[in-house]
């Protein structure tokens, strides 16, 4: 007979491991998105366009770029 508690614990451990991997991947994609937003701004893209592409408002895009650049003012 199989042990349903042991099976559940194994499945839970597998799901948690998969969740951890997904979180790492999400963080990496977020960092890449932010890097590309800063690069787009450096290449002359407006906050409005960057925000539209990212699904952010222009102010949200500007704040993200400001935070990533480590600057004190929104362009």
C-alpha cells in the first residue's frame, strides 16, 4: 500500500521546488525588463511609449527608470 501522507509530502516538496524556480525566473525577467526600459529611455524613447509597452502609466515607467538609474528626479 502507498502512504498518502508521504505522497502528499513529496508532491508538496516538488511543487515548492518548482515555485522557487519560477520565482527565480520571474526575478530575472523583471531585471531584464527594467534594464531594457532604462536602455530604451537612454535611446530617446518617451516615458509614455515605454509605459505603453510595459503596461505601465508614463509616471510608473518614469519612476521605474528613476529607481533603476538611482537618480533623484523623474525625467
